[in-house]
């Protein structure tokens, strides 16, 4: 009985490996201008074919600032944040890099990167939340809210490890597809920083400044296993179980 349980466990573990992607790691751009939370941080992504799991290890204290992760999951996204004027709440303001009239930072995206979604998170400072929004030009509440990203822990934004997750279906993707990403530290009022992750940028940060993204990264999700892979795992398991029974 013990041998049978062991074999079943091995089969399950083998199938789990075949259904999970290797973790992919994205480093900060090395900037410590705002304390290094993002510039010296590390983002790790993995998925199980339906849900993407993120782990952000900050390189310093966020000090009330937000982390914004722009995602391109399809063609036809945005080339710049210049049309984003949504300051209906702090995280929308961070995504838009807009705090109000006269308080706008501009980020021009790399020619190969045109995001259509953004994740924004701040685990403390009265926000205690991370969410996913679809990008859109316009004013207050113009960025459509999609879903929570299950940010944890909350109540503190010091140097540490923060986890989040989102469903591939929420960004219009299925297993085996890829998306591009670029992260940036931005204040709750849209004042941009030079601290980036998963790419780099040039230019002048802050209200009235314009930054140009010069690099980005790609994440490839777990492909749906081929029927032959599942069949091989199943046959291997049956053969092992038969062998145990014969020995008995």
C-alpha cells in the first residue's frame, strides 16, 4: 500500500512539473535614486497555465510610492502615458503618472512595447491594495478596473517580499501565450522615478519631465501539455502500479 501511494505521488508530481512553467526573473535597472525599492529589486513570475504568480523582492523601502507594472498582452496598445489623466484614486494616478493639472509625468514606451494593461500596488500608506486595470486615455475613472491581484502582505511597505497574482483570462490570454512587461516606481500623485524593473529608461523624471523606455522584458506562460505527454505519464504510472502488484 505504501509503495502504491508513493507511485501515485510520483505521478502527480510529474504531471505538476509538466503543467508548470519555470520561474522567470526580472531585475531592477540598478537605480537607487528613490531608495532602491524597484531599481535594486527583483521580480519573479511563474504560472500554472491559468494564473500568473508574482513575487516582488524590494531593494529598499517603498516609502509610500507605488509599483506599476505595464503589460502588453495584445497588439494595439499605447505608445505613451501622455493621454492618461486619471487621478480618481492613488493607484490610477500612479498608472497615469498624473496628479492633476500641472502635475503630469510623461513616459514614452519603447517602439516594440505598447501596453494595454497595468498592475499597480502599494501595500501600505492607507492604500493596502494591488489591482489590475485596462489602459485608456481620458480623465477621472477612465482606466477600467479589472480585478484585484491579491497583494500580500499589506500594512507595511518596508524592504521585503510581496506576492501577487492574476488570471491569464483577465488580460485576454490563454496557456502558452506570452506578454511583454515593464515596471516603474511612481508616487501616489503621479510623480515618476528613474527606478525601473524589467527594462530601462532615459530622460527626466518627475512632473513636467519626459522619460523614454529603452528596453522591456517578455514572459512566456506554460503551454498546454501535449496529449502524448499526459499519455506517457499515465502509462508510466500504470506500468509502475502493475509492477508493484506483481511483486505482491
